[in-house]
C-alpha cells in the first residue's frame, strides 16, 4: 500500500494556479491532469523511484493542505525527501509576505493571486531543463526531456546528476536527441555530482544577486539567458531572461518597433520599475498572452499543447 502525506500550504496557495504558471509543468516527468486538477510525476528518492499524485481537494480553496499519494510505501527518510522535493517544486517556502511584496510593486496580479512560478524538485533538473530550452523550438524541448526520463531516468523519473554524469555524451546525442548540448550536460552533471556547485550558497538570500548571476555564467553551456532563467528558478527575480520570444512579446504585445537591440533596451526599461520582481512582472505578461491564445493554463493537457508554443503559431 502506498504512503499518504499531507503538506501545509501558505494561506493564499492554489495548486491549479501555482502549478500551471510556468512551462516546466508541461515537461516530463510532470503530468498535469486538467480534469482532476492533480499533478503526477515520478520522484527519484534514496530508496528508488516513486510516482506521486498531488491534489488539493475538489474546491482548490486557497490555503487548503495538499494531499500526496505515493505508489509505494516510503520509509521515514524517504518521506522527508519527498516533502522537501515537493515543497521546492511548488514553492511552498515562498510565504504570503513575499507574494504581498510582489503585489505591492505590480498590482496587476493581486486579484488573480499570481506570484509563484512552478519549478523542479531539484536545482539540477531546473538547470538541465533550462539548457534544453535554449536555441530550440518548444516541441524539441518537450521531446528532449521526455527522452532523458525514458533513457536515463529510473522508472520514468528525471535522471539524477549522478546517473547523467556516468552517461556518455554520444548516448545523450543519439538517444535523447540533445544535439550540441551533449558534452555540456555531462559536464554540468559531474559538477553537481561532485558537489562543486554550492546550492545552499546560490539559494541563500544573503548571497548578492550579482554574485549568483556571475557564478552561473561560469557553468558549461550557461549564457546570459540561461543564467537569468536559473536565477528566477532560485527565487531571484531581479534578472530578466530575454530571447526571441521576448522580442515577439515586445513587438506584438507592447507595440515596440525598431531593430532588435533597440527593442531589447526598451523592454528592459519597461520592467525596470518592478525592481527585484521584474522577472515575475515580465513572465506573467507573457503567460497572460499564452492564456489568451489557449485558455487558462490549468485547462491545458500536455499532449494537446506541446506543439502549440512555436513562433509560427504565436
């Protein structure tokens, strides 16, 4: 019989809104059930993989506890692991005061309650998902992450740094279709596996944003866009992650004209007033546009939308 856990949430927490807030909820091994409003995914724990289903009751009332059902019995240390991973993924550590601070800076999102952005159970998974989203169309990102879980992960879980560190780059390229990222992903995995990346330092609020950003730029395959995105996945929202999708947003939604450098300068100036929350303000503008095209994100089914977010369709 599987283990059942209950997780407390901040008083404003809504599972359907806060899971379906960032594109990684559509990437394997995550699976959002739009009808049941539950999140299912495999977690790689010390005793082996387990698949969990996370729900918040039929009404999804703000602040209701989360119910977690694992598909096997978990030993006490594994229960603690699962709690930590789920809390990180769902940003249960971002309390209401942090959300309120964002809403004071950008009141557009106060009524909807939007503030938290979905992420992964581990920083390593977040970094890999970021690398697989660079210089590529979204359907290829979906495919790469699915193949990483199928080929390298245990029982469909996302591969750990230790498993990827032992994988040949040629296997990543041929079987997971990661292209030029093959060597860089193995190098990153080895850094994580050896403990060369101080995750506590990166996530410590006492660490200045500039120092964290500069460190990220030293990692294999991490440029300004990737570093900016990893910053928000660390809970640091002061940096933007700008790419061709940002240019599309600036031109089609904000109405900016001109050469790319000019448009990017105007875009940065547009978000400057939001200070340490500027990524949140940028992202929720972008997300609102996507929902205008596809409907509320909590109604999206992964298989139905994985090929939708391409330049030609937006």
